[in-house]
């Protein structure tokens, strides 16, 4: 056992460490995480963290079908804690005690399962504030809030009028007033079983949750199906990837077009419309609903290659990046040109696009290092590709430049990836974590069933 002087020499006392973890956090994306830094303790270049030493970062990682959140250290990747959220946990009594049952009741149900995606910490001026972590349940269309001072859920709600909340991000600037949530699946509105064969009755919506009250503030009807989302560093825009631009009800018809969209939501215009009572409600829900389908002044539909997936914001606030998935490209959207569009200065939605580099097969998500480089996962190639954003923009303008700097093999089929502090203004580029969807070759072959870990 170390004495107090030895602890202080190593950086943090045990008491200080416990206090620090109350405000340590990271964000994630389905299923994912990010990192928030504490006092550096990892000294080895290979990321080794010795016994008794502390990690430099701590991340909140979603547990997928386990329904929980896990706190891991980085770079050690040691699991430090599990926070039960949408699941029943005998060790802590979560889902069994009267108090936890009452909290879970806010999410509807009762449900015996959850599909946890996209934990993200609340922010102030684009930096983590250590107050809350928000996470969604895709299986049962719920959002939960975790208090970071006690590392327990204090609120859980069900999102009305939509099905399957997938992408979730927090408003970064000026603070986390809203939690933005994508409704992915299109359903009849109202979903009362009477319009099952009427294609025109089907829709989904972009949702804003009041982060303080944990109530749904407003919803925006969109064309297509929403996937992932991110917010800007101005407090003006959120941007979401959107597939099935055909508004089809089956797979074959949904693949008919050449392009889908990245949909930009103009937050000040939406708030103005709500204030002017230019909304409706659906069924028994009292949530204000606005129409944000094509040609609305509230939204912008930017054509991108078919079926885009991840949507990520560069830490300098200049760009949204929509990841192609079926296309080997990512689309770089200028947030400054979004201002021009909504001011009526641009003719075509694609005028907001400043780059579309070809990276490899199956680009899903992009992270940033704060030094002008981006890191995109290539699901089919099982690689991470490092590329320079400004060089890719030059190439789009016709200049010959090699924007790809490196490709790194990973095991296997990466989905999300995260750089240390990369989803904040403080991106430092020290570490990159690849969340690989398939764990083949990582377990002994003990029979006809192979252990697989899907992230």
C-alpha cells in the first residue's frame, strides 16, 4: 500500500481520483464512446498503464444489447465500472428496487431489454462539463440521462410518434440545451394500426429532448429514414444522415435512387416557428411537431451518395462529414456555406459541399485529431484511413494532391472510432480507438458456434 506522499508524487491521491471521475466523461456513438482527460499517468509509448497508475482518459462506452454503459480507461482499456441503464442488474438492484423501477417507468414499457447506443456527455461551449451522459435505446425508442456525480441514471423517457431512436448527439454550443435524437424507422402517423398499407401515412422525425427537464421539446417530420447526427460549434445547426430518399416501404424500392441526403436542421428557425405556434400535435402527444420535409425553410437536404451512415463534426467547427457506407467516399459540408444557403446566397444544396474524397470500401465514421487530419473507418476493408481534410478539399477543386496519409489494418470490420477529446474543441490527437464489429479470430474455435462481438 502506498502512503499519502507516494500517492501525491504519482499525480493523484485515491480521494482525488474518486472526485475526478465524477466529472470525467466521454461521448460515444452507436455503439461507441469517446474520451475525457484527467491527469496523465500512462508513461510508456506503447500505452502500458502499470499497476497503481491511472489512465490519462476515461470513456463511457455503450453496451449494445446488454443495455448498459461501461466506463473504461484509456489507454489501458481496463473496465472500471458498469452502469445499468435499460437492463435489470442484480448486483446493484437496478430494475428491481422501487426507485429504479420508477425511473424506468418514465421510458414506458415495462421492457425486459434494451439496445444501448451513443453515450454522449453534456457540454458547455464545445467542452465537456461533466454533468450528464445521455444514451439511447434503439430497441424501445427511449433516452436516458446518467448523473456523472453518482454514475447512475436519474431520468428516462420514451420518445413519442417515432420508432427506433438511433443517432444521438448533444447540442455543443452555447451549452447542452437539447439532446438531438434521430427516429430511424418510418411508421404511420398516428400509429394506430389503421394506415398500415398507406405509404403516404408513413414518416419519421428528428427529435429534440430538453436536456434539463428530460422532456421532448419538439419534433421535425422529414423525408426518408434518419441514421446518425451531430451538432455544430455555433449553436445554429444539427446535421443528420438520411437514407431511403424514395420513402419506400421495402428494401428493393428504397434502393431505386442514385443519392440520399444529409439533412441540416436550422435550430434558430425551428425555435422561432415553435414560438409562433406554427406546429401541430399527433394523437395524444402534446409535443410540438413541425414539417421539415423538402422545401421547408427549417431544413436543407444535401444530396450525398446512396445510404450514408455516420455524421461527424470537425473540432474546428468548419465542417460536417457524412460517411458514404455504400460509396467509397465521404462528403465534406462547409458550415459557413450553410449560412449562405439559409441567407439565400446559394442556388443548389450541393453548393455547400467542399470535398468528397475517395477513401476505401465501406466508410462508416470519422474522427479528428485537432491537427487537420481525419480518421475514417472502412468496414469492408477492415482498415482505418488517415486523411488530411484541407488536402481533400484542394483535390475536390481539381488540384493534384495525395490527401490519404496512411491506412492501418484492424481486426475486423470497424464501425465507430474515436480520438481522444475528438468530439470537442479540445481534440488532442493522442489516441485513436477503433470499435470493431466482428471478433473473428479472437477466440478459440470450440465448436460450430463462434463467439462474435457486435459493436
